C-alpha cells in the first residue's frame, strides 16, 4: 500500500506555512479529482438506468428483474433516467470529493513531520472521513436525485409535502448514513486498490491494453469489496430519504427488517449494485488512470518548455510535487516509482 501515499519522500525538517500546505494539497486534489470527475460524468450517462434500479430495490426490496419490469412499465426507458439533471451534478462532484479527499488529505498529512510518518492505513482513514464530510454537503442534491429515481413523476410533489411536514432539514435526511456509507465504502475501495497495485505485476511499458486491463481488474475488485461493506448502510440511507413521512433511523431499520428480515437489510439490491459498481469501477479506473496520465504529461511538457526557455522550474520541488500528487491520487505502476526501483 506504499503507492497510496507520497510518504516515500522524507518529511521536511521544518513545517511549511499553512497557506503553502493548503495550496499544495489543493493542487494534488485537483490532479486526483478532475479526472475522477470526468470519469463519473461518463458513468452517469451510461449507467444511470442501473443506479435507478438499485435505488428502487433499496427502497422496496424487489429482485432485479421485477424492479426493471416495474420501472419500465412506469415510463419506458425515460423512467430509468428520472433525476438525470441532479445526478449529473451530484455524481461527478461526489466522485471528485472522493478522489480529491484521498489526494489532498494525504498531501496535507505528508507536509508535517508529526503526521508524515503515520501508517498509510491511518492516512487513508483520514481521507475517508474527509470524503464522507463532502457527501453531507451534497445531500440536498442527492435527496432530490434519489427520490426522483424511486418515485418517478410524483417525486417532486412528494418531496415538497415531506418538506412541508418536516421542514428544510428533510433535504438532509440520510446525511449521517450517507457519510457513514461513504466512509465505510471509501476506505475498503482505496485499501483494496492500493494493495492490488502493490502485488500485481506491472504492465509492460507502452502496452496500453494490459495497462488498462490491470487497472480494470483492480477497479472491479475494489468496488466488490466496497459494496459488500457498505450496502446495508445505503439501504437505510435511501429508505430514509424516500419515505413519504419523516422517520428516524431505528424506525427505518425496523421497517426493513419486518418486511425482509436482516438478510433484506444486508442484501437489498446488492447483486445489482455489484454488477453496476463493478462496471462503474472498471470505467472509473480506466478513465481516471488515463486522465492522470494526461495530467502528468501536461505538467511535464510545461516543465520542459520552461527549462528550454531558461526559466526556473522551482528546483526539484515541482517534480516532487507532481510525483507525490500522483502517488496520492492514483498509485503509480511499481516500475514507474523511484521508490520501487
């Protein structure tokens, strides 16, 4: 898991000013988050029909085939894309938060001697907490999207009635579960990805097919582990968001267990979720990795141009920052990392 953190470099002997630390963390977060944002937008357009099916299953507990048939009868193909606009806002931003939290938090921790030597697992734990906090910020958009997916054409009216009854706080229903699910799902995803990246053989240099295939396998396995860990929390979160009347978390859990038992709480929509998130994980990992490579190429080209013009490159710091950012946001192939040579 060494690839998950730029901790290979020795920490500075004296702490950097907090402003510089935040700027460095922000640059690394953008490097990790923007490719992730583009990847997530691609997923929303191509796989939203599966996400709608999953949320419907989370709420009502049907099997995949029944959910697909029911949704199609309610409005054909367009029914699966109810909530597309909020999804196009929430999806890319949430993925940006996930990847930016991983890159930016690691950069912030590595900037100080007191935290630079922390185990990678502890650093990833902190990044997971940051990602969960960002999801809470997006809850109103997520609530609108989710209820539109579950309830279809009557969703907005149902949401306004719920707000009239419970107040604006209704838009944040499920926020605690959302943060918990993000935390529980985020950590296993990156921990699995980082572990596989450290043990799987590196793809040959210049072999794009094997390189993307390796990333796809790591993305699928990471999504599988993440889904199994967080599914029950997402079932509770979605149900709390989409009930017609405000309910507490214990009431939501009791309602689900009374209908489908504990297995229903743990497994509603899990099969569809694994398929969808496996596909999304593959897509996200490939597009993310290609985005990272493009980002790095742009920075290297800019540095070369400055060098040819005789402009200072900021010493080795510019190269170090770029290397550290990539290591934090998207682990390098073992053969590409100086620490691995």
